C-alpha cells in the first residue's frame, strides 16, 4: 500500500470517530482486518494539528496571486533553494466536498447529540404568540410578558411554517386528506454521487485472503465493505469497478442505478456497520421524504424518485439507460394519476440534469413532429425509402432522433434540388415548441432548485486534472483515473457569467453614453439595458442597488470566475542547471470559456505530456456529448429561467468554498533532483469564506501520518459579499438572482419611471426568528457580532433534534411575479439565501424546506382546490 493511500484512509473514518466504533465494525464484518483498526488508532492519537513551527518550509515557487503585493505576472527570477525543492505535490488535504457523500455537517456540535440521524418526527410544536408582540416563553407570566401596547388577541405560530392562514390551512388539509386525497406529485432529482449503483456483472477481487468479490446485484456505491478493502488490502478492485470505459461504456463492472425512492434516500444500505461508521451522513433525500410525509401527507404514491448513473453525461444516460425518456413517461403517468401538474425538486447537479431534460424534451417534440410531417406529405421517393428503413431498423427514441439528422440532410438536398426554400424541419420547430410549452404547463407546476450550480463549479475540474478522493481511502492518482472517465464532471463545468449578456454594451464607464454592440442576440437574458435603467437612478445620496448586492455584482460589476483571480493558474518554473541558481516563472491562466472549448485539456496535456494523454479523454467527451449533439450545449451559455409557472431557488451561503487552483510545472535539469508525479501538481487553493474574504491554502507542507495540515491565511476581500455553500461557489448559486429579472422586464402599468429593482419584493427572517419581516434588515453592531460567534440559545427552536434543524439560520428572500403576455398566466420567481448552511443541508434543514414549501403551499392554495377527505 502506498503512502498516499495510507494517509487518506483516516479521512474516511474522520478524526472524531471513536476507536470503539472501528473495533465494533470489525466484529460485524469478518473481512474487516486489524490494519484498519491500526489506522484509526493512529488517526485518533496523532491526528492533531501540528504547530506551525514543526515544518518551516516555504514553497519553492509561489504564483503571482498568492504573493501579497506582487502584481507582476511576467517572467520573474526567484532564488531557488536546493533543500526546499524536493516536495511531494501529489497528495493534498483539500476538503473533498463536491463528491464526498460522507461529509460531516459543519453546523453540528458534539454537545448537540447525534447529528447523523433524523428525528423521530419532523413535526414542530405550534406556539401561541400575542399579536404584535415577541414570542412568549412558556415559563413567563403572560401578563408580564406582554407590553402594554400589545393586543390581547393571540395567533398560532408554527415554529417552521409561520402564521399565514392559507399556508397552515393547506398544510393541514394535505396532512388530513388521507390516501384518497389528491395532491400534486413531487419529483425528486438527486445530485452528483447521490444515487446507489448496483453491479450487474461479477468481478473477482480475490487476489488476497479475506477479500470479497463484487457480485451481481451487490450495492457498489456506497459499499462500506468494499471501501475498507480499498483502504487495507486492494486499492484497485473497487476503483476499477467504478471506472467507466472508452466513451463512457461499461468497464470492470456493469453498474446500473438502483431503483425507486430508496435508491436516492441513502447511499449505504441499512445496517449496524453503516450506522456506526458513517451514521446518516450518507443520506440524500431520506430526511426530505420523511419531512414531506410528516408535514404534508405525501407517500410513495405521490413522490417519484429519479435515480440515475451520476458518472455519465446526460446524453449517455439517455443513450444507454433511456433515462430521459423514462423521466418523461414517469412524469406523465404520475400527473395522469393525480390529476394535477407536479413539483420538481432538484438538488445540486440534479438541477443541471433537469435543465438538460427540458432541452432534450424540446428537441424530442420537434423530431416527433418532423417525422409526422414526413408521413403525411408527398415527398421524394428517396426520402420515403430512408424513412421506411429508419422505422424498421431503429426503435429506441434516442437512436430514432439521431437518425432524424440524416433525414434532414437528405431533405435539404432535395429542397435545393427542386428549388425549395423551406423544409419540413422549419415547420416542425414551430409546432414542436408549442407542444413543448403545453407539456410543461400540463406536467410541471413548480420547480424548486436546491443548491443549484447554475454557473457550474471549479471543484470537478480539479477532479479531472489532479484527482478528487471523494472521501475514499484512495490516492489522488487513483481517484483521477476514475474521474477522468466520468462524463458527469463536464456537466458541472464553469460557465462564464458574461455569456448571460448577449447584447453586451461596448463601454468602459457607466457615466458614458453607451453604444450597443453590433450583434444583438434575441434571448430573454439580454439584461444590459436593464442595468442601465437601474444605474440611471444613482446619485450622491441614493444607491439604487442597495439591498440587491448579488444583482449589483452580476449585472453592474459583471463579476465573473476570473474577476479577482484566475480560475485556474499554471505556474511554469524553469531552473538552470547549477544548484542554488535562479528560476524563471511563467504564469498562464485558464478562462471560463476555455472549458467549453476544451482548450484547458489540450493545454494541460501538452504541458505535462503524460503517458497516454488521459486528459484527451475529457476533450473527446466534450466532442461526443456536448459539441456533436442536437441538444444545445449547456456549457456555452447560462441557463435561462425555464417556462414553469413557479420557480423557487434556495441555497446556503458563507461556508468555505474552493474557487481557484494553482498548478506547478517544474522543468528542472539539475539531475532530476525533484521527483514529481506524472499528473499535474496542485500547488495551492483559494477559498472564499464568510463575507467574501479570500483565503489562500498552500499545499507544500510535507504529508504523511505525522504531517501538518496546509496553512491558510486571508489574502484579501473578493468582489462578492458572500461565500458559497462548501461545494458550489457563490457566483454560481447567486446566478439565480438573474431569473428574478424576468418579472422586472414585463411592461409596467404606470408611466412614471421607477427603479426596476423596486419590483423585487425583499423580506428576511432574523437568526432564530419565527416570522418573516419585509425590507432590508438593519442589524445593530451587537447583532453583527453575534453572527460571527457560535450558535447561541436565541436561535434555538426548542426542538430536540440537532444541527441545521435546531438552529434557525438567518434567511433572505427575493420574489418577483409577472403575467405572461401570451397566456395571461401569472409566473413567480423566488430566491432564498440561508446563511451558514452547507451544500447537502438544503435537503435536511427543515427551516429551509419549510421556507421553500411555504411558498409552494401559498401557490397551491391559490391555484388548486383545498384537498379534502
């Protein structure tokens, strides 16, 4: 076993896992060897942070944005110290957050009790509150607690649901409706690494004693027994099973997603070992499903889960498993059964899968109409023969639609031959779009996006370039071998925020008279003119952007992935042959657009010249799945607000999140003194933290069982006012604010000009508060200081269960509505930000879920009849 595998095994167990837990697990699984216990003992006894003076090495080379006060990115000489040159850059201790299914909740404290399991009941106690007064404690005298100015009337306030009578009435009606009560079906789409994968091909792993084979129908992701084998005896078998083959085909194992709600409820099957070692932190939607059952009476007949192979790009999910077709048909069946359009709830990458589904569905309807038109019209014999052959040989929707392109090329040739200027495809697109809009209106009533990476994330790029251990006892090299084969890492690639502004104004200063660009795109996200309308209200005493910092950053300041620092930077160091001589540094940067074009993979491959050029696989995945496809490339532009009646986006903020990476390429001719990994060497990471501060983490400290953790230090203030949720950077989450502007762009009834942002309704709920308040919060210095401290009793809901459900986070809510000019139907858009809530907690924090479904219940009350027994 290599050193990197040994050093990563404790990360699976966690530094706070008791030794008895590991010992107990040994007795429950005979193939769990004593070596694992040894690693856990080492981690428990020696896993403490080592003082900064233990290792006093500086990095051999620092990039320009790592060094304070250094603005020069040109070639620069730097003294090269011999004794500091031989550093292992292959292993790092960067938190594996985007993939890691067993990541601990950062809000959980030891004194809170068990943070891994949901409470026995998710129902909250309702309290009585005097109208216009603060909440009264049960032990206080009622007359003494009520100020003299308070009304004597009382109102019922639910600790999660508030006091809106429409909300409480609809919630209670759904609870009491029983098995015959109809309710809109809920469709759950999980995120990356959040579906159980099952083996459908036997794989031998018996190279050593006590090892278990992977058998048909074995749960592979997530299987604790196989993980332990990976960390102790065989680091390759499990990895080979998860790895995909060429063009995302089956490799060592034939893995397929498990079925039903259970496949997306928790990753590891129920059992003593799972509970002891990982608790409930591998849960996905199990808490949400329990919460929906307790609070709104939902059950298996009204909740539909969509498990999928999260390793694949979306087109391969359809090509291999027919996932998108299944998703469509399952939605249609559920809506037909319930009689109501449904609610789509997506988490993390599931939001991007839903985006792709809608794009695929649009093209699918156009293809269906096209084939119908060819059947109904007199066409050339050549086209008839091609159509007949197509129907006989191709049955699956995916392959049939692929052949439509062939038919279109024949038809276009025939039209040119006969002098026609309009094809059947032109007519099919118009009717196909009409069917698409009608289908969405009939089947999807509300879309709730949780922790949605609307502009992608940088973490999956690191997985492809230098490896992401996913919390497994595996080296970065081994992890990268798997992740390069995953097409899903491209699905979450960063998308430039500037691509949202398709009619970009050509100007340098807002005070200058702008000139529109020569090319104007007609998409709905052309928002540059709206930014000018807002800025026109700015003066010395009035800031028209106040209260809307996310829109200020995106719309006015045009913040992008590389505004404050390079998204990815490569430091090339060329050293002379004599020891102790100077080294020359060259800096190159990766822009957001370099991912969509594939340039990043070609450049890294050319620079590192790895054997077999593994990053060329990512370039081919781009070509096959994103470029050569009739589905619009989701990496080429941000997602526009989907044409769904109600859209609600909710996410957490102010959790440390990776936003930038620096890689070192050293060309050293001094007798090959420094041994480097074949793959790119991750040198440092930039994090955004609470308040938008930027923190540098240098990964040049020696690693090993007794090594120190990488040092971190604040290096500046970023352009954004928040950090992300631990997995997705704030820039990507906050892009949801642009969707609010669809309502703003609707024509105003009045003639008097107003700031367009005033059409956004803003409300907030203070930390620990029960009710939402209108307007921008005016926090006192004491309250601001309290936000920076640990959780306090004032934020306690009084419930017995811990972590995000026990502490009511501060939340901000932005809301707009507009009427569709063509249909007359009112559309709403809502964005909810929850401070201090981690990426995966948006499916488990009951306050956030209640905030989301409070709006859903209001809309349900207005749009549907109240269900009854």
